[in-house]
C-alpha cells in the first residue's frame, strides 16, 4: 500500500470519526470541561481530579480533532514546515514571556496545563496556541470571502480575530487561576500589555500560516468539511460559559459575537445538537 493511499485512508477514517461524533466533540466536551474547570476553581473536586493536567490536556486534544481532521488533507510539506515554525515560535515567545515579561507582561502559570517544560511552559502549548491562529484564519476566509484575496485585508483581519479570541480567553483563564499577572490589569486582571503582545504574536503567526497554506485548498476544504470550525464552536461554549459564570460580561459578550459570526457563516451548525448528524 502506497504512502498516499495510507494517508488518504487515515484522513477518511478521521473524517468519519469526527463527523459521527460532532455533538460529543463540539458540545459535550466543552460543557463538561467548563463544569470541571469551575468545580476545580471552587474547590469542589478532590485533589487528584482538580485541574488534573492530563485530563485538561486530553479534553483539549479531543476538542481539537475537528480542526486536525480538517487540516490534514491540505497539509503538504510547505504547510508542515509552517506548522513546525509556529510550534517553535509558540515555545520561544512563551519562554521569553515567562522569563522576562515581554511581550505580554510579567505572568506565571498557577496551574499545570499538562507536563511543563523546564517547570515553566506547558509541553502542550501548541495545542492551545495554534488553534487560535488557524480558527481565526478560517473564520476570516468565510466572513470576508473574495476580499481575502488581498493580503492587506486578509492579514490584519485575521490578526484582529486572534486578539479578539484572547479578549475572551485570557480573562476566563485568569478567573479560573490558570495564570496570573504580576501587575493585575484593569481588564478582569489582564493588563493592556498582554494585548499589545498578542498584536505582535498574532501578526507573526498569521504571516507564517499565510505563507505555508494554500488558500484555495483551504477554501475548498471549508466548503467540503462542515465540521472544520467545530473547534471554534467548542471555544465559544467553554470560554463563554466560564466568563458568564464569573460575571465577566465583556469577554462573555465577545464570545457571543464569535458565535454570531459562526452562525452568519453557517458554521454554528445546529445539527451538532443531534446525535450522529449527517455529513
């Protein structure tokens, strides 16, 4: 059996797995995850389960399956190089950030999000970081359509959505106690420097992703793959719920607006609310 045949078979099986379990992946996992994270933050879970790093990492990995399945068929060698470059960049900028406070502001992890490299940065960091960039890129392709042919429109729009996603994510993570900033900021404990840092990170990451992936292939895959943005559905449900429970209305509203964008692009597919929806 040739390598191409084996790859096609793996891609097809992964597609079938995700398509057959959209409800569990896109709805059940983020809802259960939000409940477990909140229960951990409030001290309702026993020590072995509270913020268990392997449970956290496993849950996140499952929610990433739609994105992985969606990307695999359009990931050639150039795209793989771009992904590896983004992984290296994610680790590099995070190590610098933890050690120096640049560019996000001084912060430290208070909860282990899986195994930690050098005791300071999660080994699973790319699983948390890369989807922010990829989901933003895909959403912009859908929202702006033919206008994304122009880099002057495409790149700033994607970078803006990446920062917008962190407007949702960071306050929720701080409220849960995932990490904390030394100089707590006015935006739900997050300093402005964090978002200035994300402008830099988003700009670099989006440029690398844009270089590596064929936009025409991504658009075709988006048209053929109804679950491609289900990971963003999970993001909206999980972090929208966490922020809402903590009374953080601005990030909860920001999550809701991402949900509106998904609805407008027909990607908040309510068929995920049915068991085993048709592909």
